[in-house]
């Protein structure tokens, strides 16, 4: 019994530490959110499993919007600057946050990165999170909108397998829709499961490669930017 008691106490202590870390993260996230609100910058947090197409989505979104908006990107990855390099080729400033093994971005990482990019006049700041559908669910980054990508190649069961992620998601993007004829994936099923987890979730089906659904996605972003600008103007 003594071993069980010791183990239980140890588990409680770890749980308490985790709660304290999340509280600290949420505090920094609110500071970021306040700063971005004052600047009128829309912050989008992109999350997904590895290989769901976050960087490809960003590249096509940039192509769609860069002539009318100023965009910036923070890239999160365990190692390398490859994703940031891909974004910079499109003439957009991008900063890589290398987590060194941590499976998610945290608000403090974003706070430390922000002074290293030029935020003057930025309309949208995209944050591409580390590829993972578990850890990022718990960490608020000060975003306005959390977007979760589910590619048709990874199966339509993700909302029920990772409910915490979809419960905290505003937008679900079903990506790589051009591959639907070749894979056993049901768009109706994934949307139904997502809405059972989170009734307020909004969904888009798109293909970055073929351009399907990109116009609707970009129009959504335009509306969100306008809402952010209106909120700033009303405050002034």
C-alpha cells in the first residue's frame, strides 16, 4: 500500500505542476492577444498531424492574399528551418521557432519571437504549430482563430480519436480533397464527428494543389481581418 500511496502522491504533484504551467501559458497568451488586438493583427494558429499540408496551405493562401494584405508567419518545428525557407521564397517574412524536441508551441515561445519580426502594418500573423494533434490542444497561443487540418490521407476518424483538439478548434479544414477518389475517406463522416465533439465548428473542404475550396477559405480570412479592423476602429 505504501508504494501505491507514494505513486499517487507523485502523480498529483505532476498534475499540479502541469496546471501551473498551463496557467502561466494562458497568462502570456492573454498578453499576446491584447497586444495583437491593439495592433489590429489577426492571429491564426494552424494545427494538424504531420504531413496534413499546413505549409502548402500557407503557400497557396499567400499567393491568394499577398497582393492585398501584409502577412507574416511563425513556423514551429522540432528541427530545421525548411518550412520558414519555403515561406520566404514567396516574399513573406517568416521566422522559424525550433522547439528542440518539444511537441508543441507555447505562448512564451511566441512572445519571444514577436520582437524579431516586423509587425508594422501586418494584417494576418499565421502560426504553423508543430505537427501533433495532442499537445497543442492545451496551449493557447493568443490566437483569434484555431484551425485544425485533417487530410483525406490520414483517415476520417480523427475528431473522435483526438476530441480535445477538435473541442478547442474554430475551423476544421479537410485538406488534399483532390485525393478523395483514391482513398477511403468520408467527408460527411468527419464533419459529423467533428460537430458531435464541437457543435460550433466551421468546416471547409479544399485542395492546396488543385485550388479547390481556396477561394472560400481566403474569403473567410478577408472577413476575419475586416472584423478585427472594425473592432480596432471602434475602440479608437
